[in-house]
C-alpha cells in the first residue's frame, strides 16, 4: 500500500428533513448566493420553491444560473463566473446531480480568477487557487462530486472533456436527502448507479498490492450498489434503497476507496471522449465500456484479481481463475442489460467508427493510461475496445 493523506472536511448533512438547516449552513459564508441548477427538474418536484422560500425568508440575495447541461459546458461556466463577479457572490449553491455540482465548482474557482475558465480547466488537476464557498444539495446518486475536489467540464468547440480540481473546490457543506432522488427516472437511476460502480471499479483494479482494507470496503460498496440499484429501479420511493445508493455514491469517490492505491483510471478517459464527441450520458458510456475493458486487459497477470472480483462481488463459485473471471465480467454485462442500460454504441447513436481514431488518440493524450493504468493502454488498445462496443458481446 502506498503512502496517502486522507482529509475530506465536507460537512455532510445526511437524511430527510434537513433542509431547514440550509440558512445556517449558507450564512456562515455570506448572504449573496448563486443558485445553480439544470434543466428544471427541481422546479417540477418542488425543491426549487422550498429552497427559494428558505433563502428569501432568511434575507439572502439570490441570483440564478439555470440550464446546466448533463455534460456541463464551459460556456455555462463562463456565464456563472460573470454573474459572480458582477454581483459580488459569496457562496455558490448547486442543487442537482454531479453535472450541476461540477459546473458550480468551476464557477466558484473562475469567479476569483482573471483567467478564462477554459484556461483554468486546461491546467487540469492540482489547482491551488482560491474558490468561493460551495454548499450543495444533491438530487442524484452518481458522481460523488458532493464530497470531492474534482469537476469535469466539456468544450464542444474543441471536442474536449477534461477533469479539473483542487482543494478550494471541495464543498463546505453537502445536504444528502434520499427523498430528493425519489423522482429520478429509471434511466438516470440506472446510469447514475453505473457511474458509482465505475468509480469503485477504477479504484479497485490497481497495480498496487496490499490495500486489503480498501479492497474489502470497495467490494462491499459494489454489492450494496448492485442490490439497492435493483430495488430502486423497481420501487423508486424505497427510502433505504435510495439512501444506500446515495451514500455509496459519496463514499465511492471521496478518496476512501482509492487511498494508498494510485495509478491511472482506464474507462473514464475513454468515456470522456465519447461524451466529448457524442454528448452521451456519462454513466451509460461507462457501462458500455467497462466489461469490454475488463475482457481486453484480462491476462495471466490480472486473472487472479478478476477472479477475486467475480467471487467477492458476484458470488461466482467457479474454481478455475480464468473461467471465474470471465463469468464475473459476463455477470456485470448482463446486470447492466437487466437494468435497461444500452450496452452497444449503436443504441446510443454511435453507428460507425469514423471518430474512433481521434477519440483514441485524445484518450491517451489527455490521460496517463499509456503508462500508469492497471494495464497500460496504447491508442491501438483503445481503438480495439471502442470497436468491440459496436456489437453485442459475450465473455465466456
């Protein structure tokens, strides 16, 4: 296990009926608030009205940044940063899922910078500059952005989707009420849960050995996500299922499961190119890619790790390591299909490979998967994985 620091001081307010604490949580940072949200679902489910009533009744001045995209765009970040600078915003309040929170994080950093926001993003991770305070109200279990420093932003003009983050972008307070996810539809619930599983998978498969605590925690979170995903898809208002998905989402990417492991993630860089070129749902892209990536990197050096994954996560009893590993990969693929997730590129509108060469090159250029991944991936590897996603797959 590698050395690591683990310090994540986000104040988590988990559970139902906690929204009344919002004025106190915001007030410690200021009275001028930028409310950030997406396509209007918070207005349909009544959350917007509740938040606005609390803010106005308690003397907050509120400006709004609405219409954040599912893959948040740099143009929206620019609009938010300008609002902050023009009105002297003191605290940013994203109400939504990971896309809304990611957008708000980069707005918060850009508001205190003279650089164009895209130039900040191009600086990638390791941002050491300041940011406005961020308080979040989560409405979708998926990205874990409510308790980490990262954000992912798209630039449609350059067909780039890049990660960016730093310590000042960690939310100060995050409200996690599972009831706010009851109205999330079947497709987004499945896609968000696939995103949770991907975060866990990316941390789990590492060349670093000896991190038994992290691996056992990760296996438990995977099983909990799978079990509760099934329940939530059948019974959307099941509180405990939604609560477990929400907490699994947070723990999957707050640093806990990846501490002491290191290395580069594999599926996320490949999926970011899918989203950059085709603007597909992030969790769906990850679901399509992950089993194919697993099959591609399965070899004599990795087979034991995949066999352990199959046995501990999917309950596979097969004694032969390679057959156990392949059975686990097949179970993941079949589970995503069972949950109604599209599992080929044509199902999400990608019908040919015309962009694959450029996408594969950017996946390598914009990450360290060629050197530091669980199994290093070159451009040819990424191309092969993309090609395999054009048709249905079988792994046994």
